[in-house]
């Protein structure tokens, strides 16, 4: 509780620094249910509330990020499917989050479930998201649409073409890790895939950020997993960890992030702290 009060005082109302150029991060982990979507939407909300412009790109056919941001994504809504498969401009599908000015979302609709297969036969199938983001950034330079400081891509729990598109489009990979048994299982496969993408498709890609989620300070297991991850990735792991919190899991059913649903809860304060670290690192001189 004292820790929450300290975070609240240190962080509430703070304006986060703008990165010098748009940072594109792919939130990935090939496991499902580890907190990718929760991390994407809450970090995005925290960055936007702190004065930055943020675009969330939902490329999971489940559309959970769109739901959590209160964005309409029924089957007829123009969506990231149209962008990836038909080449529709991203600007034609983005919607601003109703609760949080400055937070935009390119929603996913159920059509996206077929995109994994439809993309296979298309030209430049691995670079379609990258091209769409580049075109969108150019568009913002010459229109009233604000240029995003951050683009966060919420990935499905697989390493198919949708995720490959996300890796090609990003400079940074942001990995949420659930502090539970088997947390590290499969991580080496993810890192190998990132290495393959770096060697063949996107030399700038690197794992910049790791966030420990569903952390339970009372269990030795959480502490052990956290220590192991910190030993492996001393530079990447954020100091803030996200606790298991009922408020975090309730928020999406209200079409909200926990940042608006219960901004003073420990879950919201953890995501605020994590977002502040992400933003501060984005402007620190290299190697700092
Ligand atoms: P992923 O996108 O990796 O599949 P989600 O972000 O959808 O994972 O999270 C999986 C489930 O766990 C969801 O029901 C979500 O509400 C819940 N959840 C995520 N983070 C937390 C947390 N810190 N505390 C409690 N529940 C959480
Ligand atoms: Mg998800």
C-alpha cells in the first residue's frame, strides 16, 4: 500500500517525454494468456494519459485489444484486415478511443482469422504492415491526424505471418512474461524467431523491453521466475512488475483499460510505472 502511495505521488499527472522519432513496438510472446493484450492496452493508455499520441494495432483475430479499448470491431467495421489484405490505408480504419484522447486503435475483426492464409499468396506478404505504418506516418505529416509517438502492435499467440508482419514493422520487441511455472518455456523459440527476422527481414529488430506480469510477491515461484528473467535480461526487464489483480481482469468487460476503470488500483499504478520507464528509456542516451 505504501508502495502504491509512493507511485501515485511520483507518477500521477506526469507528462512523459516524447521520443525523438516514433517508436514501433511489437508486444509478443508465443504463449497465449500471458498478458500481451492487457499489457498493450494498459501501457498504451498510460502513455496517452501522460500526453503522448499512441496507436494500438490489433492483429489478433480475437480482437481483445479492440474490445478493451472500447473500439467497435464488429464484422463490417473497416479494420486491420482491410489494411493487410486489401491495402486500405491505415488512416481509413483507425478510431480514437472514446475514453482516452490521443489513444488510437486500428481494430481487428473476425475476418482477420482468415488473413493468415490469405496473406500467403500475396506479394510482399511479410512487409504489408510495415508499409502501412510507414504510409500512415507520412500521412500524419501532411494532415490533421496527429503522428503517433508510440505504435504498439498486439500479436496473436503464434508465430505465423501476422506476427512476422509485426516483427518486420517494429524496431523493438516488448515481451510480457507471466511469473509462473513454464514462464520461460518457449522463450528460446521466440528469441530464435526474432533472430531469424533480424537476419533476413529487419536488421533493426531487438528485444528492448520485458515486463513481468501476474507477479505474486507472496510466492517463491514468482520471485524465482523474476530473478531468473532478470539474470538473463538485466537490461531489458522493467523495474515495475504487474501484480495479479482482479481490477485488471475486470476492466475489459467494461470496454475499458484499468487506467480509466480504476486508476488508483495497484494494477493501474504498476502499468503507469512501467509506461514511465518505457518512455524514459526512449529518450535516454544510448547505453544509459
Ligand atoms: P494474451 O494477450 O497474452 O493472450 P491477456 O492479456 O488476454 O493475454 O491475458 C489473459 C487473461 O489474464 C485475461 O483474462 C486477462 O484479463 C487476465 N490478466 C492479464 N493480466 C492480469 C493481471 N495482472 N491480473 C489478473 N488478470 C490478468
Ligand atoms: Mg491477446
